[in-house]
């Protein structure tokens, strides 16, 4: 097969293709194959992330329904949300902004809770286990979701590492097999916290393992 020409650098940029050339030992054909494989692997990881994100969203949503204030229907309603995330200057400003943005995207003040939740990012859910939320969120609502003895900072660190990895994957960055193996183990562990059946489903529907075995 004829090695791919200069159009590849024009497409990917010389810097990006150079990364794959290094991995391919200077073989242009293999470098392009590695890029294609990396693209497929990133797509497979995003598939698994999507299942985990939806599960985590609903996992936390059910727990936070215990915080609903009298006269309100959902924890994203004004009084309930403010009780969970006090509007103290310099604290939780981003959380309030995230909810306001999600509500707007979902259709405005009358948007149903389900649509609002769907507009909240993975980063929003990760922030719920940060240290600032220990008293009002972790202790009364979220700690019981995890295995007995789980430490908030370790749960949060694992979630935040996955958030960072998801961002790298979404930006099509090159991945290392060792990093992906660690990532999918962590994703499946957290899926198991939500539901052993979800962990099994993600494993059964994932193409990540087979792609790892077919690296060019």
C-alpha cells in the first residue's frame, strides 16, 4: 500500500500526526492506522461514559429527593436547591450558574426536572462530592450510596479523574493502553456502586476491550 501523502498533515496538523509517527516508528501508514484506531477507541469510551453519566445522574437524583423542602416537588426547585447549595459569596456560585443554565436550556422556569437534569454536565455531578459539600450533601445524602467506610475524598478523586479523562477523550487526544485499562476498571467499579446490573451491562455492550486487543 502506498504511504499516505502530505494531505494527512494538512488534515490533522503536522504536530498531531507527528505524535502518531513517533508511536509508529516513522511508518506513515501505521501512524494513520493508529490515529483511526485511537478515534474508534475514543468513541467507544464515550459510549461507556454516557451510560455511566446517566446512571450517576439518576443515582444522585434519587438520593437528593430526600432534601426536597415542603411545598416543592424536586430538589432543583428554588428553596430546596438553596438549602443544599447556600448562595454564600464565593461559594457555589458555579453550581447556581450551572443549574440556571440547565434550566434555560431545558425550556425555562417551567421546565420539568427530568429535562433540567439532562442538561447538567458530568462535572456538575462530580462537584457534589467535593469538600465544600461534605456537611449538606455527602453526610446526609450521598455517603449512604457507597459501600460502608467509603471516604468522600477518594470517591471524589476517582470521579474527578474520570471527568478529566472524559474531557481528553472528547477532545480526541491520543490514549495510552495502560491508561485506558485503568480507566475502564474505574468506570466499571463506579457503575457497580450504582448497580451491579449496570456494571454488567456496560461490560457486555462495550467495544473497548476488543479495540484494545486490535491496536495496529
